[in-house]
């Protein structure tokens, strides 16, 4: 006995430990829950990853929007600050000073806001420098404004030039420097925004990869659980189906064993009980047939001998009426003796196949020997046999194989019309022997083809033609072929009339598992399996 390992061992452990405590409905429910669990985990992890990506996207979009807006506002406010500063120096208006101060405070607030939102050290340094330069420019303008207010220019000076050229040059230099720093800072923030977008893209790809990785693990896991529980559920059902087919085919020797859920194991136990009962009934039937056949055969032989002596007038001369009655007795005792012999052969064909004596059998020689025994009947009916016999040898029981050939040839001779042809073909195929016997008789009605292999069944055409028979010939053929793990089939004859029977038997017991043991019967031109 081999040792189980891997998946087979795990499945065996589940069947022996886990399954017996569950019914079929509970097993289906457990399988559904376990198979749905990885899918549920996949969905939850996917939703979580998507939420994380959405949150990161919102954060990035908001940050980018704020940085873009603030950097743009900084440039605009510096431009406004420069314009307001020039107006303050030219017009020397106190209200403009307040506006200029408010503009300066807005610039400082924007710088401070950007400083808080910026994490890169290089940008914070540039922001600090910009804030310092802007404060210095603002202070310079304020000082210039205050100095002019302290020493007001004369009317001639105010008319010639409101602000000195030197002061304006210094003013322009300060704000040009601020403008350059603002543009540089705006470009730096544009690069930062690109980086943020790139980081968001990388994060989205990371989330996608994480979803794909989890799905690639969990979804196949769910599929594996589905396959596992499908096997665990369908295997005992197939075992039950196999057991029912086994009992229906009359095989009562193989024990019925169903491994799986508790309710299906209970069905298996009931089938095993049924198998035991059917086996006991079959044995009782066979024993009854054997006993009755043998018990009846002895007194029947005595009656046959006595009627034979009467017919031969050994005990005295008979008148014509007595002779007629004696011939009727002789004919019926012979018929009854043939029937009992057929019953004995049928009971022997139903014997245990394992108990049969097997030996090498030369099939071509056996067929020729049976054919020689029929030469007188063939000549009497002017029948012609067309044999195609290949030289071959198989392993089997000689008596049963001879019975198969004898019964098939007997039926062909009985049902063939005078002057007809009987086809006899023996050939070797892949792993089995094939024997075909055909005749040109009336054939078998399609409605009766399912019954011709049943015991004691006689076809309607045979009864119409008055052909004698016990109805056990083909039943014995079926049992003998089945004991050799073979198959017997009714085929459509080539010319559309008559009967064609094909028998296939494995060469040896080792080749038997390669064949499917069946009795195949054609229905309206097609083959079907019984």
C-alpha cells in the first residue's frame, strides 16, 4: 500500500477528521463562507487602498493648488507693492502710506504661509531671503518717505523733481531684486508641484500594484478553496452514484464505501446493507437453481430412459396411439432436459469470476473445434460459413469461452434461412480479442433489443417462426463475457437484415481495467450501454 502525501494526504485528513462531523448542507455553507472570505478580504483591502489613494490625491491637489495660488499671489503682491511704493514717494499721500503698509503686510503673510507649507530647506531659505529683502525694501521706502516729510522740499524742488534720481534708482534696484527672487521662487515652486504630481502618480501605481498583488494571492486562494470543496462535495456523490450503478449492474461482491459528510455516509451505509441483502438473495437464487436443476435432472433422466424403452418397444409392442403418446413423452423429456442443462450452465456462468480457473486459450483453435461440431447441422440447412479467424491466444476459462462461441453459433444456425450465410470473424485489437458472429435471419425488433440478454426472454420473431429455445443462450453469453471483464454488443448488420453480435474480451486479467465492462445494445441504428 502506498503512502499518501501532499494534497492527497490533506484531502484524506479532511475526509477522515473534518467531514464526518458535517452534513452536506453544512459542508456547502462552510465551503461558501471559506471561498467568499478571500474575496471579501480582497474587496476590503481594495476599498481601503482606493480610499488611501483618494485621500492622498485630495491632499496633493489641495497642496498644489495652494502653492500655485500663493506663489502667483506673491508675484502679484510684489508688483502691487512696487507700484504703491512709487505712488507714495511721488504723491506724498498719508492714505497711500497706509495702503503701502497693508500691501507689505500681505506680502509678509504670503511668505509666512508659504514658509509653513514648504518642507524643502532650499525653498525655505529662498523664502526667508525674499521676506528679508522685501522688509528691507519696505523699510527703505518708509525711511525715504519719513525723511521727506521731516524736510519738505521747496516748491522749486518739488516742481523740478518730486523724488531724487538717486532715490528712485535705489528704489528700482530693490524691487528689481525682489522681482527676480519672486520669479526664481515661482519657478522653484513649479518644480515642486511637478514633484508632488510625480509622487502622487507613484503612489497611485504603488496602490495599483498592492491591489494586484493581494488579488493575485487571494483570488487564486478562493478558486483553490472552491475546487477543494467541489471535490469534497462531489466525490461522495460520485461514490454513491457508482455504488448505485454497481448494484444495478448486479455486482454485489464489491463493498460499498462512501467517505464524506455524515448524511452521505449514512446513505452509503444503507447501500452497503442493500448490497448485502441483494448478495444474499442472489446466492440463495443461484443455490436454489443449482439444487432444483440437479434434483430434477436425476428423475428426469429416469423418465427419459423409461420413455425411450417404451418407444423402442423393449417391454412390448405398442399400438399406433401408444407410439404417438410415447413419442410426445420422449420429445418433451428431451426438451425439459435441454432446459435444465441450460439452467445449470446459466448458474455456472453466474459464479464468482475470481473463482474461475484461467489458462491460455487458443481462440482460433477453439472456434474451429466448435465449428466442426456444427458441420452436420450446417449441411442439413445448406448454410455456408465465411470464417475470418486470426491466430491468437488469450487468458480465460476454456469452458466459458467455448460456451460463448457455441451459443452464438447455435443462434446463428437456428435463425438463418436455408441457403443463408453465417459470418464468423475473430481478430486481435489493441488489448482485447474481438469475435463477431452474424446471420441473415429475421433479426431482432428494435423494441426487444434491450431484453435479448435477459434470462428466459424469447423474441417475437422466433416465436412466430416456431424456433425452439429456452431464452437463456444470450443471457449465458452475457454472464460468461462479464466474468472475463469484457463486453457484448448487438450491431447493425452490414446489409440491414439479420443479426450481428460482437464480443470483446481482454487478452489477460492485467488488461481488463483498460476496458469498460458493458453490455451495449443498439437502438434504432445507434449503440447504447446497459
